[in-house]
C-alpha cells in the first residue's frame, strides 16, 4: 500500500449527487498486461489478424479492463480507501479499442443506511459515446465516533 494514500470518505461524508470522473487511454501494454493477469487470451483481444475478421474489424480491449477503471474510482476517489465492493452490474454497449481514451464516471445515487452502503451509477464513454454502464454498491466506514 502506498504511504501517501489519502483517507477514504465515510458514510457521513457522502451524499447523493457526488461524482468523480477519470480518464484512461487504453494501450497495447494495458491489454497485454490484463491478459496476463486475468488469463484471458481471447484472440479478439490479442491477435490483430484474427480480430480483423470479426464484427469489430480490429482488436478490442477486454470488457473487464474497461470495468477496472470504475474500480479505480471506487477504491481511490469515491468513496475511496476503505470502500468494499458488494455488488456490480454492467452492460457493455460498444467496443473499446486500443488507443481509445475512456472517460469513466461514478455518481452516488442512493445512500443506504443499513450496512453503510452506497449505490453508484457507473459509466464509461469513448468519444462522447457510452461504451459501458451499470451500477455498483459499496460498503463504507460509518464515520461514527467509536
């Protein structure tokens, strides 16, 4: 763990409407690293010749790589360190290609007092078009004095 990691937000710090966006450009290295880490070597992601003959016409990034950008927001920014994923649903709308810049956004849409849980709307866009959307629920520290 980094020594400079800031404290995450507690349930008491959060409110509906809070939003964070980050930007990531998908590189060849990102796709290769993700394949190595996940074990997903589908030629759609790894082999340009194979991918050229698919509906996409070129290699595409793993959907889970795109989803991992949301994990970065939830773990680092909103709510941040201390947040624990309890649920996530996703719908992939368009492919993400190597070289695409992905804008990932998470917005608090519901505060659930029982269990100090927060529901967030999540989405990723490329070139102003939605490529992924969904919801995430995280559990956060209460912020109540001990």
